[in-house]
C-alpha cells in the first residue's frame, strides 16, 4: 500500500496483518524493534535503513561458496 508522503502512515506497520513470506521495504521512520521482533517471529521479511546512532553486535557471520569456488560473505 502506498500513501502520500504528507500522510502519517505508521499504522500500516501491523505485524498481526502480515504472514510468512510477506516482504516490506520501510523508511527509517518506522524503526520499532518490538514490531520487528513480531515480524521476525511471523516469518515476514523486512528491509529498512539503520538509524545513524544505532549500535549493534554481530552475533555470527556466514560464508557461502559460489560455483567458481570463491568465498562470498553474507
């Protein structure tokens, strides 16, 4: 769903209305870690920019091998 930029549309971020496999691309204004956790638990895929002052810890790294045998980091 798209709305005009002038309209406040934070109400659209409702994890209970989303199902596994749904994909969302969101603006930084939608950062809500509790809702992100709910979406993760439901199997929803979401993409957003990190806020500039965000601090985080990398818990693990995964390496993939492509057909040519070169490593790719994910």
